[in-house]
């Protein structure tokens, strides 16, 4: 399973999102400091989930970080995220 597939699976399982977009941005960072050159190091995520209701932006990000702790400890060097409730996504 690719890193992108693992991210998708974990976010789907943990957040039951209404909408989920995961983009591999690693090619944009090739040769930059901190980039391991694996092609699986930089990702952008947009998640719309009811589980974010009542949570601050920081708490939402912490929830995502918790779900992806293995990936963030390993192949993922950078993760940009947008975390929205369904009402915010309209």
C-alpha cells in the first residue's frame, strides 16, 4: 500500500469524511532540504467531516496527526491540511 493510500484509508476510517482529497505534492519539493527524494514525503489533505464539529482548528489538526502518527514518524516529511465541518465546506 502506498503512503497516499494509507493516509486515505486511515482518514476514512477515523473521520468518516463527507469529502476527502489527498494530494501527493512530493514532486514539488524534489531536491529541497528535508525532502528524502522518495516521492512519498509531502502531502496536502482536505477533509470535511462532522467529527470536526465543535473543535478548534488546532484540535482538528491534532486529531488528523493522531490518525497519521505512523506516516508522520516515517515517510511523510510535510502535511498541509484543511479541516472543515460540512457547514464550513458549503
